[in-house]
């Protein structure tokens, strides 16, 4: 199989030949996009690529993100998420709790330029307790990179996140990581992806050995073997040596056993493997697979180059008035994430906006559709995790941070169009763990309420109150118990408030969809049912047992309950 350069003629290899194409030939793209700021609206949008990185915890997702930044020149040293040899923390892990625990607990937005593309990366939390934040982040991405640990294959959280990608019908690219450690057989890994996730695969490159015997990766397009050496434990960009697979010197370089195995694999792949099909990739039905090691830079730049050519510019988005073309002149976007206190010195709140069409310029006036008001976007920033710089212009596909005085909510649409359309809402996941929360020092009630409300507005937690009372009693709901730790840590760190959590036995929550027809006070409940309301006074019911939900529906004819709500 040969993957010829974009727009080029396919070259024959083995029994098949194929090619993949972007919207136009690469040469034309580079020529027109060399000076992005001076190009047309269409040219600037065409060069944008916005993708999310997903994986099971500890598969190397954040480390891969760091290496992309390294190759893009955005950072000079890549900090491994953990590792005794690394003196730095990962750029995208900016919260103190992330640095302490060596995990990502919040999505991070990073932008850099590479090979005349402007790339927006959304690094997501891998831990299952933060799957809701990951889901919201995937709403802002046009494609996803799935990182898999070569020694473990497809893991549980990978399956959950993959299902979210399938729901969105976005292209999914697979990077099989940690080939520098002892790994499963590559064919078994591919089979695992296909059988467990139900998506076809097509290897774009192929590993030579693994662990201590890892020699590099073979590029099926160029028929070249990339031989790597790690510098500074993978923190620095390294010079890469390439050798053609037909070069006699390669056999001596990697050893005759590895060379014979490589030639055998090449013949097998060219003869028996699925063809690359760009349309199937675009539909999320075929995943191009790459092998490498993010920590030591094996195969990372190869992956990045192929990925950029296989992905498309920003995609159209669905709204309540039909599909919105990203190349239209008028500006629009939606808020997919809110984050407070990214910079303690500022005590500010940032709303992350995915631009879906047109161009942003400072000072523009837009319609805040859900708020029913006009808003002037005077100062916006772009992020490198918690670092920021003022944006002079941004285009469809970009992520910008808006200063938020408390008027924006997740899912809000901003647009300059007089039509005032709304993009599809972002669902709120049903919490699975609940606790009653109170501050230790009663004199700090004001800081406590401010902190809890703020963190809830970010979507990190959900807060509820007793149905017929005020905010004296606060009930916190989370998707995963680790979010309780983050709540305690952030309230102490950012608001100087210590709290006590009293776990509650409830595990199931339902929103009452028709309270006007079925008043909550009159619902005939079960002994394990509790009536509560959310921040917007929407009525909900808590249950300890799943079967109680069905019993309450039986006892109250016409009652409608929902597992999640869409704002």
C-alpha cells in the first residue's frame, strides 16, 4: 500500500495502491498560507486543525501533547507527566493538583503552528471520573487522536471515550504508544481495536521491535525506516535518520532478524490489510494507526505530518436553524468550557469559545443568544494551558478565551448574525455520587458559597439543594469520586475554605421533565427517594435503588423523568 502525497498520483506497492487527499494539493496550500494573517478568510480557515486527544489514564496522552508542542516550537523542553528523570511538569497539566498527582484533571487548550498549519489541541483528562469534561471538550473538536498503551491494548476508559467520538461521527486516529517498552504483538493490538471498538484499522507506519529491541518505525508511504535516538529523555527534539527499506545497509544497522521480520511484515501488510479510504476516515469508520513512543519521540513527527494531511479544515456545525458553514463571513461560536482562577493573581473566570464560523476581531459586538443581550468582545486571549496572550484575530476552528464576568454558561452561542441561531446544546451528565457539603469555619460562608457556585458553573461538579429550603444545605453531585478531591483541593487552594463531605447513599438521579403537569410535591415516592432542585430551580429526584425509578413512574401516571438534560 502506498499513501501518495496529497493530490499526487498513486504509486504501486504490492497488490494495492491508494491515495489520500485533503481539500486541495499541499503545494497550493503551503503557497497560499505562508502568511496566515494576510491571507483571505477562506485560506486562514483552511489551515486550521482542531482535535482532541483521548486515552485511558497513563497511556501517554499528555506526553504526546507535549511532543507536538516541541515539534511546533511552542516549547523548548517537554516535561513528562511523571518520571524521576524529568525536572518539569507537563505544560498542559497546569493545576497544582495535576502537578502533585501526575494526572490531568481538567481539559487544557493549546495552540501552535507547524508546517503552515495552525493547530488547536484539546488535551483531555483520561481518568474516568472526568469523562463529562472530556465529553464537552470533544464537542469542540473536529477529530480525535486515541492514544493506546502498546503493552495493554484497548482499556476500559478508552472504550467509553471512543463511544463519545462515535456519537459525534468525527474521524478517529490511533497512536499506539510506549513501543520503547515491552509491547503486545502489533497484529494483536490492531485486532484488539477492531474487535473491542468495532472500527476498521489501517496501519500507516509499522514498528520494528519493541522494548529494548525497538529500532524505529517503517513508513508505508515512503518505504523508509526512521531510526531515532532519544536526547535528554525525550525532552529535546532529536535529529532523525532515515534509511530506505531496500538499502542493504539497513540489514546491518538493525540486525538480520529484525530486517527479515520487517520485510515479512511489509509483504503481509501490502497484501492482506484493509485499504486506506479517506471517506471512511472522515465518517469515523476507519482509523489510521500509527506506532511510536511519545516519551522518546519515536514516530511522533511522522504521525503529526500524516495526521495533518488526513484531517480536514473546520467542519460545519448543526444549529437550530440548520447547518452553519465555517466559511461564512459572519462570526459565530459556542462556549464549551468555563474555568475560574487559572491565574490566581487575577482571580478571573474564562469562558472557552470554539469559533465555528467567520473571524474574530477585538471589539466586535455579538449576540449572546441565550442571554438575550448584545456583548462586546473587547479582550480575548489564546491559551498555552494557563499561560495566555491577547488575540488580535482568530478564525473558525480556533479556541479563544473570553473574560467572563459571570454571564456565560456552557453551551451558550455567540454570533453576529441577525438570525440569532443556537448551536446544539451540550448535555449534562447524571451524577453517580452524592455528598452533603459544609464549611468547617462558619465565618467563611461567603467564600464557601462563591467557590462552590463557581466550580459548579464550570461543570466540574453539580450542586443541589433540598427542595423546600434555601442554600443552608448543599448537596454536591459528581460523575466520579475523584471530583470530590478536586473540590476540596480547589476550595482550600483558591478560596481558603476547608470543607467536610458527608457521603450520601444515593446513586441515581432524574430530572422531572414535566413539573407543571406533575407537581413535585404531589409525586408519590418510595422510601429511598429524595426531592431536590438544581441551581436553576429545576426539580429532580434522587434514588438509592435503580428499581425505585420504575416504581415511581408506575405510581405517578404521566410523570416524565430524564437521565440527563440538555441546556
